[in-house]
C-alpha cells in the first residue's frame, strides 16, 4: 500500500510510527510536510498542509491508497470533501462534521439539540453582547466564567476568568484585540465553569460503529502542580483508573452515541477519530469540547499501546466496516512527557542543538519529534515550542513514567524545559 499522512508534529510522528510498527502488509508511507523524526520511517514531501492542489495532485499521480489527516485545519477547510469529490481514498470527517471542532458555537448548540451533558452557556456576537451576559451573571459561578472563541485558535482561544474584571479583559482580548485571530474571536461562547478532573476519551468511528481507545489525561499547564499558563499539552497518560468502566459506558451512552446519531440525522456522518474532552464532575462526566482528530500529546501515549494494524483500522473506517474488527490494546498504562523550549508557550528560545537522541535510549522508550529541524550535517535542532515527546508503556503508570524520566536524563539542549510531575496526581489517587 501507499499511505499519505498530513501533518508535521508529534501526533503525526506517532501516527507514522504506529502505521509502520503495526503493519501486517508492506507499505510505503509518505508524510507532508513531516519532520526529522518522521523521516526515519516515511518519505517526506515538501508540501504545506494548506496546499490542497499539490496534495491532491500528488495523491492522484502516485495512486495513493489511503490518506490520513493529522491536524484540524485541513479538516475544517474541507480537504476530505475535496478528496472524495476527486474519487481519492481518505480518512477523516467531512467539513460539515468537522464543525464540531471548528466552531465552538456550532458544537455547543449541537450538544443542546441532542441532550448531551455539558456546561450551561450563552453565545455573544459582539463585545457589547458579551459584557451584558457577564453583567447579568447568567452562567457565572461565584464570578468565575469560561470564555471560548468560536473558531480554531491554535490553543489560544479559551480563557478561564476568576472574576468579572478578568472576564471583561478576556472579552477585549478575544473579540477586540483578536489574540486568537479575528475570525475565531468574532463570536464568543460564555460558559459556566465546571469543576473536577479532566479526561480525554478518543474513538475510531465509521459513521455508525466505533472502537474506544484507552482513556487518557492531558496536562495543559506549563508548570509543575498545574501552575502557569495553558499550553498545547505538556504530557499525557493512559490508565484505567482515570475513568472506570462503568463511567466509560455512561459516556458512550450519553455522549458518543447521541453525537454519532445526531450527525447522521443532520446529514454529516462522522468518519475518523473523535476526541471527547471531559470534565469528571460530582454529577458525572460532562463534555467540555469535541476535537475531530487525534489529540497531541494524547496520541503518543495512546498509540504505543495499539496492537491492531492501524492501516486496517483506517481502511475499515473508510469503508464503514469497523464493526467487523476487534481493536486490541496492550494491558497496563503509558505516558508521554513533553520537552519544550524555554519561554514556551510565549516567545521561546529556538535553534539549540539537541544532544542524547541516539545511542542511549531504552528499547521501551520512543522519542517522538514535534518541533525539530535537521541541519545539513545531521544535527537535530530544537526549533518549535514543544520539541519532543518522550513516550513509554509499562505494566503500570509508575513504570511507564519511570522509563520516560530515566530517558529524559540523557537528553539535553540549552533552554530545555519539562514538567517533573506528569501523572503524579493520578498515581496518588491509585494509591
């Protein structure tokens, strides 16, 4: 088979790695635009993921058997629709289904239409509307409120405000100063804050049937003990203690099945990877958000536990036959610890040479590249905000994390930062 993966981050490195590791038939894997880690197992293409015409032309000329989309932007822009119109095989939701992620307003209204448990909310179409909703206190709790820009915002579109004054500044930032982008901040979801532990539940879906992945937990804040600003994710874990089986069953009944049925009813059958961001409240799991693709860094921690051929899973999603396949995962737990550049998630130092990537890592550890480039003489440079994802599975979470942190001790570059407490609270709750 010839497989094309679109994207360039740690998520896409993990996808390419899993396609290669679980393969039951020989495949040639291409990746556009890829990164130095991906280049170890895939042929790198010099296309931007925004260059639909170049990607389509390549898929046609090379007779690509299957294309898989990593990031959200091409899905929101309708690349799946364009492939399908050209008769080219691709896995991912069509543009109308991708609105679950590309529009927070659409997603919240969809949840309301189909009775999906989520926080109460209001929608503001202007700064004046937003301020009036705030001052009436319609969805705040003790002055706290959550503000979400409507459109894709690269992780910059959510503000958790602890007071009216903070919320007013947040409205100005999102809707007037357009810190998340002018289009993304043109409308605002103003939401009741929920309390509890967060969890991520991902699943493969072919429109009707679905297969659930191991439950994951992301660690968003930059600093130990969940301090500092939010990031794209500083680490992730999978462990059965995050969400017990009876709670998973409830999420499938109350959230997953109504979502898939609702999309079908509205003419947007969902095929691809569906991501549920959950808050585990005292009243049960509630849906914070949808993503319509693999998360990052959840993907890294999840896919190191995959035992079924990923190509077969994607083919069955495409053909609507996922219900005939039993997707298998290894027992135990897994972890991914992200190594980032100093200053991230703000302006960050970049360009330092990474040392310790070869010759010292345990076979039980995989280092996924996220923000790296390679020089002409083969040196790997730390050029992104999030640079590497050090990932391992184990018989339990303690072993998986121990393997990650042991490996991190061998990696260094000037300006490297990481959290030292990934998974610590989960291990504590297990004890």
